[in-house]
C-alpha cells in the first residue's frame, strides 16, 4: 500500500494587492468633511445676563409644567409633613445639640420614609406596612431622637447599612426607650463595674 502525497497548487492571487473573493480591490470609503461653523461665539445678540434670564425662565416654565401634573400636591404634602416632624422632634433643639447636618439627616430620613409611595418598607429585615411605619414615625418626639442618636454614639460595632439601622432604631424607639433608661438607672444604682 503506497501513500501518495498530493501537491498543493499555487494560488493565482496577485501579490501585494488586497483582494476579495470576487477579485475586486478593497477601497476605503472617504469621510466627508463637515461644513464648519465660523460664528464668533463672543459676538452674540444676547448679553450674559439676558442669557441667564432666558435659562431661568425656561427652567421655571419646566417647573410649572411639572407642578401642573400633580406634583404640586405632593410637594405641599411633603412640606406639611416636614413642618409637622420638625415640630414633633424639636428640630431647633436638635440642631443646637447635635449640629445642623446631623439634625437635617434625621429630618430627611423621617420625611422621606413618611412620604414614600411604597406600600411596604423593610424595617429590621421584615416588611412592614407603610401606614404602620408612618404612624410610628409621626409620633416620634425630641426624646426619641435623642435616645436613638445617643445609642448610635455609644455603638462600637460596624453598621453596614446606616439607613436601615436608623429606620429600625426610630421604629423601635417608642417601645424600647423606657426599658433602656430603666436598665441604665438600675445599672448605675445597683450594678458593679466588673
């Protein structure tokens, strides 16, 4: 049995030319030059103040359009809840005690939660009806916020999700605050420093 080696024929491709299967040359497409704009941008009809006024007017018309689509009521509700919560938690006293930034953070968290459009919210890992959460948050007072912030200041463990931590703390504050202070008093009066 003999094995015959077949010869490979030489191809008839032309050297140094790009070719396609049909034998025509590849041609590069030309990119058209665009017509440049030779306007001198410093020579415009509007002055800088007129331009800013135009921008402000166009933004106002956009805001009016948004407000006409039902958002006005939403913004008014939010403002009303913000005023109510500010009064309930003694916002100005919190600012004096903890600083404006921290007090504003608490206020924003409470208002955002009370004004949410969701039907359920996760508190302590469990879904809760927003109506129940809203009811509890609207009952918070200055003492509850002090309690939560003081407990946060004493916390030495890593808090991975501060928003969820604070939501759970505020939700539980009315039911845990009295027991916490009772335990603190008992420890101060009868406890030992072991």
